[in-house]
DNA sequence: GAAGATACCGACTAAGCGGTATCTTGTCAA
DNA sequence: TTGACAAGATACCGCTTAGTCGGTATCTTC
C-alpha cells in the first residue's frame, strides 16, 4: 500500500544516537516544548516510525537528551579538571579562565543547555526537574569536595562552608551565561566571569 | 447570526489590564511559547475579539507584559531601596535580606519572570531580547550608580569596577533563583543568597 | 531456509494553536 | 436623536502538533 524506501543497512545504535544529537540541537535552539519532532526528523534521515520505536514519547526523548547528552558533557570536564589540580582554587580559576577564553557567539547565543531546561521545564515536569537536579547536584558536589580537600590541605580558608560556596559558584556561572546571552555580548559574559574569579580568589587561605 | 452575550458595561482599560495580568500568570507558568491564548481568555472573562482588539498579536501581548508588568515591578523596588540608603552596601544587603526573608514556595516554583523569558525568548526574538535587555540594563545601572556614589563617599573600596560588580551581582541573583527553583528548595535559595551577602560585604572600604 | 523478533516506514488522526471575519452592542459627541 | 466609532463577541480557518497504526524490510536464531 505504501511505498517503502528504507535504509538499506541497519544500525539501531547509530539511529538512536542521531536522534539524540538532533534533538539536543533542536532543544537548544527552541526549548523543549517548542521543539518539533518533525524538525528533528528532518535534520536526520530518520522516520517517525523509527523515532517512536526508540522513544515512547517526546518526553522520553527529552529525558534521554538530558541524561545521555547534557549530563555527561558537563560532569566529565569539571571532574577531570578539579582532579588534576591539588589546589582547588587554581583548578576553579583554570575552569573559569577556560570559559572566558572559549567564549564565542554560540555560547552567547544559546546559553547553557542545562539552565535553559531548568527555567523552562522544572516547574512543569517533575521527572525533568529530578533529572536536571541530579546533574546540578553532582556538579555542586564536585566543587564542594575540591574545596573541602583544599581546606584540609590549608589552601582554602577554613571559615567557609564548602557546600554553600559551591552552590553559589554554580549559580553565578549560570547567571553570567544567562546575562551574556541576553546582552548578546561576549564581552559582558567575560566581565561577569572575571568578577567570579575575584570572588574565588578571595577564598584562598 | 451569532448569539451575543456581552458584558453589560464597558471598561477598556480594565479589560486591557485584566489581559495583561492573566497573560503574566500564564507566561510565568508555561513560558511564552507554550502560553495559550485560550487559557488566558478562560482565566479572564474576555473574548478573543476583545483580546485582538487590544493587542495585534500574541507577540504584542508578550511584549506588553514585559514592559508594563515585569519591568515596573522590578525597577521600582530596587530604585527606591538604594535611594534611601546613603551606604550602598547596606542598601544592597537590605535588598538581599528582604529576598531571603520573603522567600516562599511561589518564588521557588516559578523563579524570576525576567530570567525565565531571557532564557526562553532572547535567542528567538530580537524584540523580546531588547525589551528584556532594557530592564536588565536599568537594574544593573541602578546598582552601579549606587556603588559609584559609595566609592565617592569612601564607603566602597576604590579598587573595584562598579559596572562589572553590578553585573555580577545581578547575574548571581538570577543564578540563585534558578538553582533554588530547580532544587525546589527555599533553603538552598537562601543559602545561595547568603553567600552573595558575603561577597557584597567584601566590597566595603 | 523458515520463523520470529527487531527495526523502520509514512499516511493518517485528533486536538490545539494563533489568527481572521463578520457581526452586535455600548459610548459619546454633534 | 442619531451617526460614527470603539469595544466586544463568536464562529470559523489553516496549520502544526504529538502520537498511532498497518504494513514491510532486515537481522538473528535454530
């Protein structure tokens, strides 16, 4: 009944991964709710049937993007950087400096994928919120742990609360990205991060 | 041809204001793109015809919400508070403390209306971006001016850049709200703001 | 090589969307 | 009192949306 022009060779994992990538881009550009499955499909060569074979609903696709694309992206980088510095202050400064150096149009245009989804989805869908929260928590935890070790080795002021400071640092970063994004200004983003550096330096013992 | 059950008395300004209020709530809950005109109308007793009499498009309605509801809400408060303190540090601390004290479920649930719209709309619609940017700029400006005056009167450290610091403070606040919102935790929000207080205190001469 | 499972295809559906057209009614100035 | 216009009402339109379904092609297993 219908003409069948299918892919000759099959590669389910590739198909799934293509969908995740395309969905990630679409969500980054439009947000989750305004993300269009038709557009995602148009940017891959995947059919609607294949999509719904791999993901039960649009929601499932979105959650998979968070857990399998956004999460790993963020955690790996921070974990590694802080692991290879014995002094957490240097490690944090290095990470911020890296952000300042690599700041470009696309960061300023789309902002932080994590923050975007938090602002849009966390009040609307509890599963999204929890998924995003897991990432935030492990991010904060990595920073807090580094600060604690720094306190133990006498490199970070002892009269501070690592957990709270870590939370504030993460919050500030998201804030800087958000403001830079709205100003459409790489310079504003960088100036904002420079102030965060000042704050971080003030944590040194 | 059509049955006409209309409002007996007319009050165009009230109608317009009702629409703005209902649109504000709907946008706060669902974001702009997912905000439904039908739902907005259902929450007022206004007809679609009346809506489109007052606002040309959904976009126009959104822009009016930003300029006539969100903007004034924010600016008034910060301007007044900083005006009545000769010491900007005290003024800022007072504002943060007020935020900490008045933190409740609804702040944590919906977050900052301004930040929500920035993350969602600024990459998608240049008019939205500019409208939001005007608010951010005047917010940053109020803080920066207060800091400058503080420097002049010797209450704020002279070796700092008021404009950059103001930017960072605003960014941090948005970040704190955003993280508190995702954690669904008033306590986390408050802890985050407490750290901002520490930073602000460090600006004193 | 047959059978069963997995992967994939694309036309279709129902609902919701923003927006429009055409109408009536309230208001107020002349 | 009446004419003009602002304000409001409602039915309707075209379009997009997420999701479904019957069917087919490929792969794996025995």
